[in-house]
C-alpha cells in the first residue's frame, strides 16, 4: 500500500508541477485541494502531500488563512537562484571534466542531438525539461561531489519555471542550442577554465534575459 500511495502522490505532484510550469496555474493563484482532488480523481491526502513537496521545490506557498498558492515570480529570487546555480554548477563541471571519458562525451553529444531536434521541432516540453537536464547532468556526472550535486538538483527544480520562461518567451530557444554546443566542445578539449567560465556565462545570461522579461510582464 505504501508504494502505491507514494506513486499516487508523485503523479499528483507531477501533474500540478506541470500546470504551474506551463502557466496553466498562474503565479499567486490559489490551489484548492478539493478541486484538484476532483480534477485528478484522487483523495485530498495525496494532493496535500504533493503540495507540500512542491512547496519544498519553491513552486507552492502555504499562508495562514489562505491555504496554498502558486508562488509569485520574483526578480530577487531569480538573482539568488541563478547566481547559486552558476557557482555550484561551475564547481561540478570543474571537478568532472578531467574524468569524462570519450564514451561520456559521446553520450552527451547524443543527448545534445536529441535536444537540438526537439528544439527545432518546437517541442518546448522536451527542450526545456528532461533533455536539457540530462545534457548538463552528463557533463557533471564524474565530479564525485554528491553534496554539491544535491544542492544543484534543488536549485534546478526551483528555477525550472524561470528556465521555461526563458525558452518560451525570452529568446532561449534560439540561443541555447548554440551555447550547449560550444560548452560541449570546450569539455571535449578539456579546457577546464574556459568551459567553467562559459557555463557561468550561459547560466547568468539566462538570468538577465528572464529578469528583463519579468520587468516587461510587470509593467503591462
């Protein structure tokens, strides 16, 4: 029973997460547990557990007398999350590059081909989701820094909504494939300092694009 219950909670969390990340549920919108339970054909228990999980990811906020809402988009939050990602992912890459085997690099390239194909096809769900995470994850895979990786995973989840904004509305769909290709070439050449500097530029460039988009959205 515990395994089945956990799976149901996980599925509910994925469904609600997708609604928030895609914009079906807007920032600040209340998340009514009864309505979500009816829509997803489950009891309220997995809905509440899923919302608590999404709170830990930074997508949901619980407030006294208001219940759960989708978190507001915040320029300050973007600054902090993306600055931390640039630092931590740069560290992972620095420790990983020297240990990447030819096979690792071939696998990273194969993921990149799939990512580019998804991007060319306009498939933003794949382009901004698993393939992007898999590509970066492969480049960091030989770092042997489990604590750092755990933190990176947390901040990656916290920034996913912003990353999708970048891809869909702030020009990321055009720039990301070219930047990923350049990063891979630097890793192949074992140019550690250049690759880490380029990765940081890639992450901080996305941050600046998203902040500009957020300013435009707030001024409407």
